[in-house]
């Protein structure tokens, strides 16, 4: 349940309190994902009330984002990456429905063959000389972001017998508060690999579909690119934007 | 009360290095800034092994205890080259380093909180980040009065939140699990 929607410092500064959304997230200890075994704390987490440090975050400007950083198909001289060209776009909002404007969105992904441009990824799928697989964008005034890329491939890993990761794009978001920081993965609709994927299965069942983009025919660009829409929701303050103080008082009665 | 259900967290995975590090990430303040200190440390797992594929992020107030952010109505004074945010992947020895300015005391619900830095750790094998706080060893009186430190009852556990000193700043080792396990917070 959300905590109290308002708190003040001893000196009277208003400090918003962000909702706690434990029922959305995977546990740190998840035996199906082997690597969690030695990397989860055993001591219960200590509750941290939200103070000014937790309700603020870096205001990162457009200086962090180059002109072509949102377009993963145009980052190399001399050619374009292999694969199905797609756009991935959506709106970043908080759980109160407020758009999250001017916030940095970072993405990274495997190429169309399912291989990352990383020294640790050695499985026998080809690298693509024209694909790095890294993008950055800022949300606009209404919280919208847009990337151009190629659809990533699935790839094998060693977690369990015949383990394959469903195709996904890694997303990293800052939001406007330390409490809103989120790193996650976007999946594609109807992936047949979900059933055996511990990352997918670690998330409470009712929350899993929130990680899946929808095919967006309306945003498809004719003779150019298919489109997927993925809206992202960060923690809010437990108050709807139009809720007046009087309405809150009535709710309390 | 939440109208829209939130998006779940997922691990950064083993290939975070292609997407997340910034060339200037470790510099929460520009190199050469008077008073800048290094915060260095290692990340270790439950077997005591160094974690070479983690990412450490820091967020903090400026030396006056203020934030350059709309939710701090006091506003921030100007500290040229100070970003307040640091980000550093661990290297092959499981080590990270962030150059920053020591924060000031931050207003809390019942008076000032001791100077502190919020620290996030991301890694393969972690489906969600973990969050801890770094406090400063020379702030004994302020630390003794800090409500967050006081909420950790076990003194041995509480001690994991206080950095050590180093010739060029501070040392803050993070133990994800096991002996000397760092205190992590539910934020």
C-alpha cells in the first residue's frame, strides 16, 4: 500500500512520498536464475523513509544525447545493420498518470542474430559491423520517447538445459527522483520463449505483460519500418494530478 | 491508489558495459576541483568473490546539503563542475571509484540528517538494484543522531554504512551477501 502522500522536514520543506510497489518487482532471491544465489542480501531490507535525497535525482540535459543516438541503424559509416528495421516508441508516465518529461532513456541490445558487441559474448552468431546496439534519447515535454533500431534476436545462455533468452531490449530510466530509477527489459509480443525464461518468470504473473511492447501498425512507416509501442510507468506519489487537497481530506473521512 | 501499475525491474545482465558506462561517469565533480575526494571500493558476492560486472551509482547533496532539483525549493548554490551523480562500472578487480565533493547535512523529518550519499548497485544476477547509504567516518556526532543509521539496530550491521578513510578520500566496500553483508534499504 502507498505510504502517506506527504511529509515535511523539521524545517518545513515539503517532501513527496513515493508509492512502494513491491508487488510489481521480482525478488532478489530467485532460485530459477542461478546467478542470484550469491548476489542477493540475506538480511531483510531496512525501510528507508523518503527524504530529500530520495525524492531528487540528476537533471540530465540534452548534452548527454547526440543527434543520432536514438537511431541505432545510423551509427556507422558505410552501411546499415542487418535485420528487421523497427521503431520503438512510447510514453513514460508515473503511476499517478503524470508524464515524465525530459528524462534520459538509455537502451542496449543484441543484434538481429542475437549477439551482443561485448567481449563476454562468444556464442557462434555473427557480429554486425554496422551495429553497436546502444541508444539514448530524452523524453519530450509529454514524456514520449522514440528509437529506431533492428529487432534483436534471441540467444542461448547457460542458466539451465537449452536455455534461451526471449528477444529483448534493455532499458534504463532515471525519472525525476532517486526512487524512480528503473532498469528493465522490453519484450516482444507472443514470444514462444517466455515459458522457460527465469527473468520473465521471476516477475509476479500479473505484472509480466507490462514488460511486453505491442505491435503498433498505426505507427508503422510505409516502405520503411515496423513499429512497436511500449509505455513505461515509474513510481508516482500516490496522488492523481487533479486531486485537490479537499478531495484528499474527504478520502480520509 | 496508483492509477497505473508500475513497470517491473529486470537485471542489467552481463552486457551492461555496452550501454551504461559514461566516459565522465565516475566524475560527480570535475577533476581538479578543490576539495574533491575519491570514494573507492570493491563489490563482493556471498562467496567473497569480487564482482567484476557490477555498476555503482551515487546520488547526493552538494556541500551545503542542497539539491539542484525542483523538489528542493531552497535551490542549489553554484558549485562549478559538480553534478552530484556518479556512475562507475566495477573493473576486473571488482573495484569502482567516484570523484565527488563531500555533501553537507540534509534536512530530515526531525532535524538534519548526517551527510550521506545514496548508492545503487546493479549487476547480472540481481533482478532489481540494491540501495545503500554511505556515511562519513569523521561525522561521529552527526552519525550518532542520524535517524536512518539509528534504524539499523545491530551495531555491526550499522558499521557497514560508514566509509573508511583513504589517502585521497574514502573507502566504501560493498558486500552483497554473507560475512559483513552491507545494509541495504527498501526504498
